[in-house]
C-alpha cells in the first residue's frame, strides 16, 4: 500500500511537467461535484487532468480528451455550451453527452455520439495526442478550397464565419497551409468573352491577395514550398493560389506568366464544360475521350516553362493522357477520387492512378459527397477514407494527399471543415499508415511535385 501511495505521489508531482511534453494526453475535467474523483482516475490511467474552472480556461484549451459527467454543469448554460463547443470544434475525444451537445454535433456534421467507457477515452486521447504531434511536426496542406467564392457573403481567411476555411479553423484542425481558388464558370469562347474571363480571373486573384494581406500577423501568401515553411516557422498560416478553369487564361499565353507572377501555383485546365484548352470529364462536355486542343498543347508547354502545376481534376480522360504524354513536369489532381470506389466522372480509374504515379504526380482526395457515393446526406469520413485507401493501394503512398474542396461542395460527416482535418490523421493512424507516409499525405508529396515543377521551369 505504501508503494502505491508513493507511486501516486510521484505521478501527481511529475504529470504536470510531463503533460507539457509530447507524450502524456491532457484530459479536461469540468467544474463539477465529481471533479476530484475524476481527476484521480485520469492520473491513475497515466494521463494529466486539466481542471476547467472558468470560461477563460475553456478558451485556452489544448486538450486531448474530456469528461462530461452527469451534473457537471456548475456555471449555467453558457459555461456548458462553451465547454462542449470547444470539444466539438477541435474534435476532442470525450465521454458523456447532453441534448445541447447533440445539437452542436448536428450543426457541425460531427458523427453521431458513440458512448464509450473511460478506458476507451484514454485510448482515444492517446491516439488524438499522437495525431496532433504528427501534424504539428510537419507542414500540412489542403490543396483545394473555394473560400474566395464566399467573399460576397463576408467570408474571409481571418474571420471565423460559416465558411469551412479560416485561420482559426486551420488552427483547430492543425493545418498549416491551404490553396485558395480563383474559380470561373465556363462561358463562351469568342475573343470578347475570353478577355472578360481573363479580367475576372485576375481581379479574383487580386481579391485573394488583398484578403490574405489584411491579417499579416496571422498568415501570408506563399509561392514556393520554402515560403510556406518560413511562414509556418513564424507561427503564421500559408496560403497558395490556384485557378480552377483554364478559361481564365483566355487566348493569350502571356496571361500564364501574369498569373505566375501573382503567385498562382496550379491551374485546373477546365471545369464542367469543354473549353479552348481541352474537353471535360463531365457529362456536360461533348466527348470525354477527346483531349487537348492544339492551343491546349501550347498551354501545357507554357505552364511547364512558367513552373505552374497542371491540374487534371476536371479534364477528360483524353486530356489526362495527353498531359501525361506532353508535359515535361509531373501533373496533379488537386481534388479527385477513385472511380473504382464510386464510378463518378470526377474520379480516376486504376490505369490513370498508376500512370499518375509513374509520372511522379499526386492525387489529392476530395470530400465531396456526390463524388464519394450516391447519398449526400449519409456520406462520412469513412467514405472519404475508402477513396483515399484505394488511391494509396494503386498509386502508392508517395502519390496521394488531401484536397478537400471545402467551400466548394466538399464536406462529409466527420470532416466538414478545416477544424475536422485532424480526424483524417486519426483515421490514417488507425489504418496503419506510418509517420513517414502521413508526412507525405499531408504535404510532402504535393510539395515535392511543386518543387520539381518549379525546378524544371528554372532549368528551362
């Protein structure tokens, strides 16, 4: 008995110090009658109990788990709502629930609450801690986000609104970088209409630059992997710029350099309809077997010369194979999926996945319900992982990443915003992926391609 008491005393003394390390999970204990007993249980389980006595303590949360016992509310509804919202926003494993908590889960598209035992909470907290440590030890990036489409609604990278992306949500989800998209619907391809598309595209790129520039203490623009890493080392988020739909190039190849100079790192050659560059994979196109036009080949050559990545997320199969043939640099699919898992035209078949790997490129898996499976209302993070796992199996772990398409149709139960991206890392660990592989998934693979594309351009 004396030895047990002595051991508990050692634990009580050392745990606060150990909790500052990367190894001991921190489990939140709300201000409730049972808090002393709960704290002792947490210590006995080898974790560190953090007492949450005030709303200030809630706002400062960096927990790995939480306990919500019966009768835990002391300070009324405001305290309880803020306590649980902190758990929900950061996807922190917990035991206990309430009607208010279930409503918050519903609003945030969290998976339905699963009642677990205390021992399971400890295990989940340890996995969550490991996932956080991994993400905090690497540069993490989501390669497709349509937040700029919401500027008219008041969305902004520096404000936590209804948008799925923001600096604050990136912090909650342990994400370092994001590619913000200048998107254009396809219109007529006559000279006048094409020029209007160019002007709109350049204006939208300037709007992205302006938005990011409003928050110099929080974030900055990056044009290279090195610049993104520098921003991360400064404690700031990095934003890259991508263009979705080569319609924004117009009919002047010189516009590609203009975009490069403004910071564009990739261009998706088309969208849901054929354009002057190539055919689309979509049913709205004329023939998905047709590929690059003669002008499209010139665009590919010029993008190689300027060091801009060629994005094949929307182009036809014919365009895909033409780009594999004609591009001197690796290509990407910034937000795509596996056709073998669900046969949507936005997915790649296994032959394309293997070719993408041989090309040295990368596929970034999306979270768009319609492209993952039939029912939008029922698609979950597990459906997203099914596509992800298949891409890894066929293309190899060095050629897969994440391109959510948040604020552009992306979002499933359990992965519905930047703050939920930590859940994907937990899933990756559960599926047995190694830290080295996860480092590649969360940016290493994509950044490798960006470096190579930019390096090839500099040599030319």
